[in-house]
């Protein structure tokens, strides 16, 4: 391994695990290089997804919604509504309205998510301010449908990259844990307030088209992130179950359940005893979990199931030390 790469592996991977240890075996260096490679590739992919999401959302706003003075739901809809009423530039409001959601994201999801979200929202604001897209159409139905489509695609791509460019879902996750209601109910409640305000301050027709925009955006969002629901249960079968358990507890801040099971393999149907790991996380944490799993065992058998809601147990995220 080249000296530069070896130095990077020691500094960013092995030193975090082994502390002040100075000498490493060839196996430790090889495993450290593999982990560093996965981290770099995943980070590059996340950045690409977020940038693509920013441009998609900005295209939906500038080419469809803004020229026709349409709004959407969520934090973006609030920003559009305030911009229309108070005549404040949208790029300022995109940052101001989402600042509380970034802090909530830090408390609810984690530091890495909050940093990515802050950068993604800032990137969207800069894109709206300095990158100009042409008007596509002024047909109201097409504006509502395709404006919502590109905006939803942008939000979905950002989620695939481990961030959000609309903080409503972060607020919904936070409130659902405080109030004991479902995330979906809170999102609907927030959007009812946004659409009612649009009907009162602008007109009923704009509010009705805003509902179409929101429906198009939400369906596109679900499609982009493969129909993932609010919570996802994850069952992991691997010979490295103890390392995976420690990763979920220490890096994800989530609780786990271990099942004693038997794995069958080979033509003869041989079996062996193993622990099966089960956990429940939010869809915003799936990207991080997948990355950490590949580092530990790329051949782990993982089953993910959509969960509409949860009750009891330790679904609340444990605070992590950063």
C-alpha cells in the first residue's frame, strides 16, 4: 500500500479504533483501506445525489411554480407562501424557515445528518438565487403536476443522499415521539394549515392547485426512495452479528433485538447457529445503516420491511456523543 494511502488509513480509520497504537498488521491495514474506500465512495455518491436533488427542486420551483405563483406543502410551501405575501426573496426564506428543522435534525437524527441538511438547503437557496431556468409552461394543471414532480424528485434524491431539503418530515418525526401520533398525521396537519393559509391570503383556486402540487411531490418522493414508509424494520443475518449489534447501538444510537437462529447453506442443507439482529429505524437513517453494514459484512443478508408506525420499546434515538 502506498505511503500516502497508508497514512490516510491510519489517521482516519485505524486511529479511531485503536487509539494511540502505532504499529498495525497487514490485515488491519487492508481492512482499514477497504473501510476508507467504502466511506469515500459512499460520500461521493451522497454528494452527487444531493446536488442532483438541489437542481431538480430548483428546476421545479423556477420553471413551474414561481412563474405561476403556485405553492407547495411543507416547509417549501411555507417559504413560497411568505414570499408571495411579503414579497421577500424565496432564497432567503428557504434558509430561514428551515433553520429550526436543521437543529431538530441534529437532536433527532444526528450531527452528520444535520450538517448534510444544512448544506443541502443552503445549496438549494443559492441555486434559486443564482441559477436561472427557463419557463416551461403556464398551463395551471401542468404547472401543478410537473412542478410537484420535480420538487418531489429533488427531495427524494436528497433523502437518498442522507439529507433533506424540506424540513417538515424532521419536525413530524420529532413531534410524533412527543405527542404519540403518527408521522403521517402530523404531516397532513401541517399541510392543512399551509393550504388553509393559502386559501385565505391568496385565493381558493391557488390552494386547490397547491394540493395537486403536493400530491404530485409526495408520490414522486415515495417513488424515488422506493416506497419507504416512516419507519423501517431491518432484519440482518450475518456471521458478524456482534459487530453489527455494537454498530447499531454505538453509531446509530438505536436499540437492537437478537434472535437465536440457524442458518442453512450448501446442497446438503448444513446448518449453523447464529444470532439474528433486528432493529427499527427511520427512513432518513437507512443510508447510514447500509454504509456501516457494507463496512462490516458486505455479504450480510438484510431484509427491510416498511412499518407504518411503532409503539413502546426504545424507538426513541439514544443521544450520541459527537
